[in-house]
């Protein structure tokens, strides 16, 4: 790999790390800022917070295909840098927000810019041979894990300066990241592999419909849906579940999430580079889904706090599945459709991030942890997540029987 490509991969790793750290920095103080702006009680503030999360996810669902297709037309570099600038703007808006409405505006901007992962994954596909893509896709997961591990710690420390200080720190990180990328990132998409921007592709329905020319793509998208609905159980339920079942404090919850992030970083940044060459992408997906299912089952069935930590290990090892699955998906579309593919995947993730909290938190956790629950089982969301991993395995096995040939770029 050339020196320029190594710099690009390093920059993409830092993009993921700083994105996750920026998100983690604001998590501890967002409730306090909402209370400050509205004067509402904490339970009402939590409702506003859930709507902020949903707005971000829905906006990302609609905007990811646009940015993915723009990157297929104009290149990855300008789209990625503009996204980072928008993230910095978002955090500044939220930091200066005089009313709750400004927080919603900031989350809207962040959702629109939230396709940094779309463009970053497309850039990885541009510069990486197909047989090495799964390992390099894992860089994003590693960066995310490290950022998610350190972000809440930094946010908690900065909260001593007030609930707005972490937002300004997150803005500074995003803007410094954009400046760094301006100097070190080179364009990864050759002009001969670019294609015109088309509105019929640059929307969630169009992005998915465009994939109809690739026979094995849609079943694999169903696998992504199973994975992501299960995966989004953690941000939706973890804090409530561990507080209810084990009486964990906020510090305990933060430490446990830090452990999850650190383990995922080790797996996706290191172990995946050994596992994929040894097992191949297909077997890596099988192994990852199986281990992650074991982890979810362990979370849901845990009767003591140490069991949660014991279950983090198989859960984190299961993190090899998504980079390997992305590698398989990227092989099944031509070079000039990598941005559209990654945009479609990010849109799916945005949709699942909207739906999963309703299923996992409000429906399953809300019903099965209530005092009048027909069956009291607060771990129900994690049992459902384990079953989704099993369903994903079944769909994946069927999808692998479909020929991997893709349509020619001229037909798209």
C-alpha cells in the first residue's frame, strides 16, 4: 500500500475515533443541558432526549444516500471534509443553544452530516484490494470503540465546567479533524470510476432499489437489518437495564460501556486482521453472529454484575461480523457504485436506529420490567437480540447460495 493510502487509512481511523469520542463526550451532559433549557424534570428530559436521537437517525436515513452518491460523483475527499465541518457546526449550535429548538436543529445538522461513515467506507473500498477490505473496514469499528471508550470519561471530566463545555470540546475535535484531513487526505476515487449524480439513486428507496441489479445484495441487507436492530439494543437499554437489575450507578454504567468500547476496539482493530485471513469473510460472519448471539443471551440472562462483564467478551468478539459482511457486500457491486452501496447501508442503519429503541426499550423492556408484567424479565430485549442474530445467520446462509456476480456499471 502506498504512503498516501496509509495516510488516508490513518485519517479514516481518526475520523471514526473522533466521531465516537464527540458523541461520547456529550452523552453525560445532554440530560443536564435539556433540563437547563426547559426546566423540565429528568423523566420529561429523557423523553426529549429520545426524540433528539430519533431525529438524528431519521435524518441520517434520508441523507446518507445523498452523500454516498455525491461522493461517487465528486469524490470522497470533499464530501468527507464537508461532513466533518458540519459536525463541528452541530456541536457549536448545541453548545450555544438558547432554547430546546436549537438542540433539535443541531441534531438535524448532525444527522445530515452523519454519513461520514458512508464516505469513509467507500474510500476504504477504493484503495483496498477486495480480499483485504474486511480488515480495513474493521479500522472504523476500532476507531469507534476507542472513541466510545474515552469520550464519556472526557465528557464527565469537562462537565465540572458546566453542561455546555463538552459540546465546545466536541466541536473543536471535529473541526481539528477536518483541518487534519484537508492536509493529509488524498482523493481515493479515480475520475474514470465516477458517475453522474442522479436523484433516483440519492434517496433511501432509490438507493435500495438501485441494488436490484445485484442479486445477492438485498438478502444481505436483511442480514444487516437483523444485526443492527439487535446491536442498537445496547444504547437503548443498557443504562436502564443495569440500573434496574443490578442497581449500578452512573459511574458503573460508564465503566461497563468503556469496557465494551475497548474490547470492540481490540477486536476490530487487531484480531480481525488475523481472523479474516485465517477463516475467510464468510466463516468470519458465521463466527461473529454466533458469538454475538451468545453475548446477548448472557446479558439478558445475567443474575450478577460480573456476568455482564463475562458476556462482553463473546459480544465483542462477535464484532468481527460486520466488517466481514461489508467486505462481502463491497465485492458484489462495481467500483463506481461503492459510495451508493455504503450510503444504502448507512440508511439502513439510520432506519434501524429509529426502530430499535421503540422495539427494545419502549416495547420489550417497558413491558417486561413493569410491576404488572405478565412475565417479569427485564432481559427480554437481549433475548430478542440473540434471536435476531440467529435469524441473521439463517438469512446469511441462504444468501451465500446466490451467485456473487454484479451488474455492469453501465446498467446502474
